[in-house]
C-alpha cells in the first residue's frame, strides 16, 4: 500500500463524507436512515449472514454502547475539529490517512453506535465496517470481496470464514504490524564439516 | 563342460606371486567396500556427501566415466571387423572384455547411488514398472543391459569356438557386430541424455553434451586399453603388435582434438552470451561465493588433456612408449575428472534457486567406490586369465581333456 | 491447462491412467499374484539386502499405489496403521481419498503481501510430518532486494528482529505442481505422478531413491530423506493420506502435496490457513467463481521460470 497515493483520494472522500454528515445532523434524517438500515438488512444489502460469513461482533462486548456518552443530548457534543488532547479514548492513537482523517470521518457524529452511512444515506453497523472501509479503499474492498485480498479459512469449496478488514488492520492505525520471523532453515552439510555420526 | 570349469578354476587359482598380491589387494578393497556399503544401507545416504542441493555425486561421476570406457570398445570393433585391420582384430576381444567389466561397474555404481536398492525389482518390466519411453534412466537401463548382452555374446561365441578349436563363423556374428557399433554410441548418448534432458540444469542442458561425451569417451577408453594391452602382453603369451597400439593412439589424438574443440565451442557460447547459464562454468573453473572445491581439479584435467593431446598428436611422442603411457595416464585422469565430478557436481551448483552449496565425497563413498572398482578389476583379471589362454591356443578342449586324463592317471 | 476433466471418477482405486495399463499389464497379471510372490521370494533371498534395510516382507512386495486393487489398498492401509501404532504409539488415519470431480487445484501467492515471516514453513512441517533432523522444509522463503528478482542474489537465511525489512521483498517457493512436470517424466519406475486434480504425488513405498526427480525439478520442490526421518511424537499429525503426510521412511523422496489430506476433504492447505497476511490463495481452477480463478482473471499473474514451459499451477501475483 502506498499511503501517499491514498491521500488525494481520502481528501476527496472526506469532503464528501463531511458533506453527508452535515445533512444528517437533522435527527429526523437520521431516524430515516436508521429505518433504511433496517430495511437494507432485509432486502438487498450485503449482510453478514448473507454474503460473507464474518464474525458478528467485531467489537468487544465490554465497550459501553457509544451513545451512553456521545449524542446531541449527552455530555460530549459533536466536535469536528481535529484534537490531540482527548482525555478519554487515550488508548487510541489515530494514525490513518495522515492528519486528514478524524474520528467523525468514520464514526457517525449523531449516533456513535453506528458508522457513517454510504452515499445512499444508509448508516453502517459496526459489524459491517468493511462497507465503510470500501468507501475509500474501493479496489481493495473489491479484492477482499472476491477473496483476493485478506485471509479466509475454512473450506475451499464450502463454508469460509472471512477475516474482516479490522481483524488485521486496526482502523485507527491500519498499517500491518511487523513481527518476528520464525527461525531460518539450517544450512546444509558442507564438505568443510565433519559429517556427524548418526 | 566339466573339464572346462575345472581347468578354468585351476587357471584362476594358480598364478605367480604378483598375481596373488594383486588379487589379494583387490579382495581386501572389495571387503572394505562391501562393509562400507552395508554401513551406507544402515545409515541411509546421509553417509554420503550428497545433500538436497547436490543430490548426485561421486557414484554417478564414476558411472558416467565408466559408460565412456565401455562405449570405447567400439573404437576397436570398427577397425577390427569393418576395416579388417589385422593387428587390432587380433586383440579386439580384450576391449570387449574390458567393456563387460566397465558395464558391470556402471551398474554397481548406479545401485550404490540408489536409496532403496531393496526395491530394484520395481525396475523390472511387468513385475515392476520400467518407465520407458518417458524416463531416460529407464532407457539407460535398457541400453546398458543390451550392450552387456552384445559384449557377452560376441566374445563369448568367439571364445567358445576357439576353445573347441573350430573356425569362427563371421557371417553369423556380423549382424551382432554391426549392431554393437551404434549400440556403443547409444549407451553413451543415452547416458548423456539423462543429464542433457533436464531443463532445470543449464550446465547439462546444452545440445553439445552428448557429442562431448562421445569425444571424451573415445579418449579415455582407448587410453585405458593401450595400458591394458601392454600389461597383458608383458604378463601373458598374448601377442599385441605395436602397430595396433599406435593406431589406437592415433584415434585418441583425433578424439581429443574433437573433445577440446567442443569444449572451446561451449566456452565461447557461455562466455560471450554471458547469461546465468555461465554460472556453473564459473563455479567450476573460477569458484563462486568463495567456494571452489573443483577449481584445482578441473584445471588439472584441462592441463592434462591438452598435454596429452600434444603427446598423441606428435608422431615422435606417440610412438615412444614412455611418452605414450604418460599420455594415457594423463588422459585417464583428465577425463575421469572432467566426465566425473567435473560434469556431475556443477550441474547442481548454483542450485535452481541460486544457492551455492558444495559437495565432496565422504570417506565412505570413496571406499564403496574403490570396492566397486576392485570388483570390476577382479572380474577383468579373472576373465583375461581364462580368455587369453584360449585365444593363444594354450587352453582348448583338447588340452583340458589331456590334463584331465593326466590328473586321473596320477 | 487440462481443463476438461472427466466427471466419472468416483473412486481413486478403480481409476488409473490408461497409459499405465500397457506397461504394467496390470489387470492381466493380477490373478497371478502368487507367481510374482514366488519369484520375488527367490529374488529376495539372493539380494539379502532386506536384512539391512529393515523392511517387512509385506512392505517389500507392495505394489505401486496406482496398480493396487481396492482390497490391496485396504490391506496396505491396515498394515501401515499397525506399523505407525507400533512405532509412534498413536492411532493414525491413513486416508486414500481420490480426486474430487471437476477439480483442478491451483495456488496463488501475493508477493505484494508476503512479509517473509516463515509461519507457513513451520505450519507445513507440522502438518506434513516432515523430518526435523535432518531438516526438511517444503517451503523456502526467498528474500530479494527491491528491484531485483535474480535467484542468485536471493537468500533464504535472513534472520532480522522483525519482518518485513525495508528494502526487501519475499517470495516463498515450494512445489509448483506443474502441468508439464519435468519430475514425473523422469522417474524410472513411475513412483511419482500427477493426480487428476493436478496434485503431483509420490508413492513413498514405490520410490527407489534415485533422486532423478530432484535433479529435474527447477524449483527445488523435492526433498530426500537422507536418513530415517525424526518427527517428535507429541506433535505428530495422525490425520494422514497415503499419498500425503503419512510418515515416510529413509532414502525416499517427498514433496508438497498441497496438503492432499486436507484439500481432498475440502479444507485449505495448512500454509493458506496459517498465513497471517492472507497472501496465500488456493482453490479450484475449473470453478470460475473460485478465489484462484478470480485472481487469474482480475490480476496480472506470473509463473516462476515460465521459459521452461513447466506450466505451474502455482501463480504469483501483485494485488494492490
């Protein structure tokens, strides 16, 4: 992946997403979109049960529902400004798309239990986060859908388990983490050694 | 028949002290070789220097050299039977007997190289599966056995007639003799093709390989024959004319000229085009990645071959026995290096994925090989001990009967 | 590509390549089995090699897997299970599952993704019961410098603290399961062949250990057991296949079989399952909707040493 090439793409999409967010600041519109989301699940949209056998709760259950704190009527008002000094969520270091992305470029500003909607206005649930990823990373999303990008286990001719984007890429810091390699192979016997007795 | 066996055994058992010394030496080497081979069977091929990188080694090197020796009998057959060149016709039988020993040694070397000799029956057509025409190794087994049959049959028939003091019917023999000429070429060609057909190994995958095999075979085999004839005529009543030896030497000069020319052609192609196909040659002649075990050997071979070429080219040195024998020894060593280790090992270096891992035979491998050589030489000695007196007319049906009567009376 | 696979293959045993019949005269000779045995009795006593090579009588007379009848296969499997039980103290499954209809296996590896962690190497060793000493590893992970794909400049012995390293990329190489395989062609006894589903296999009990196939392979895809393989009993994999990961004996050749014991029952090969970056892809080339078919269709792929016309069913590609 070449982060530099992604920047212009991310910029364009960010502008679009922010635009969409402003529209959604109306609660009525949000409620509508929520209904859409319900509808979508049943009718045509790819769902976890239907298209991809993905793990249903990608978020740990211990996480309090976001709306407990966030929301128009709660303690933390919506703030689109990028800040470094947030007291809560200190475990998250946002390193995604350089300095151009901010929490609300993905998280729904009005209802943090959801992610930002697709361009058709339908909000995205956490368990379908890949739909949101695909908004910026369209080609990779397509490859992932075809099983080209990402990992699948299970059966080559039957039930497969898909790894979600966020299984391998922390959405706040998506770069794949380096790891220690397994030991290199032993070098073969060479004539300079005395061949060990066996 | 009973008389023949009794007398033949007597001839094998009785001999001068030098003969006993020679046979004892061979028997010791054979015993050591067999013991080493049993150890190799117990341990597995880990007992050898071979690895997954260099998966063929000393055994197949010797095998390749000996196929050349066996094939060289044809250089005697052509002048003897086709051109009716008297001096060689008298002695051609010795060349054929050498071929028999060489062939048996070839088969033993291949068997020693096999990981599972207990499964050798898998090669038998019908019972097992001999994968011809697909596998060149399968072909080689066929042609080597066919050549062994021809070389047992032709001299066997001649010896049988000589023993019974009857004239040889050359009209009966001629088809077999004619067949043995292309067959001799084929055993060495097919052996070359074993290596030649492998696109994975650019060092072997050059169409010049089979011609080079033949050219070098026609140097080393006859050189061995020249030495053998001198030993034979020194120790037995078997007569070998100088003329025959010089004729053979002349043929060696031509073969060596072709051999060196082909080597030069290969050098040019690889050096000028300078692709990765050059790497094995580079490893062989210059070393690679600081590894160059074969470098001194291959230069020795090259120098020996060139020096021998001039010895055989210049009539003065060719006809003088001191230099002639020196030339023969140089050629045998030179070709043994070039067509043995110098051919097999660089095929594997660098490995197809670029690594450079060297090979050298272990002591065990060398002992097993010496054992096989000793078996071959012992067979040669015994065969000559029986065949030569028959050829010279000392050992016939008549003489056997006389001796048998004499023994009964006593 | 052999895309038109016959669909009438239901069992492995009853189905042998027609070319085999001519040479083996298999069916005709089978009733005369005792004759073969009597002949071999003589041969064996002459050889006397049995004593040192420590193999049982049944093992000695065992036929080539392709020529075995169903009963012979059953007997052989029973014997092998007994032998393994005795040797390792565990109950083994020795499967003989045949190819699945209309299946031709293909493999693809995304070198853009591979980070050279060698997890596949060790997963393969465990799954396939490879010898730990001497070490046999079907997968070699080559490290190349950026901008270079010359094998002579590559190494498999890199050992940094962390991978991937800056300035390098990685390319794992294993058996490429060539459609035009040079290794099966050269075998003098047909101990190695390509199955209907495209897997190149070895009958470890038929191999005579000549190593011609190793010389013929341009990918170093074949390994030889230079001595009795050493496998830790605690981690030995007891779910095996006759042509796959069953324990081998000394002095025979072995190789990657795409984990035949797994893929013939629908699972992914072990290396695909373990790969932490999902660089390894596997599936049916004859199914247009399989991952492998989509990769070939949508990505630009290449095959190693394509100039040798080996036509591997192992593809490398660069996904974005």
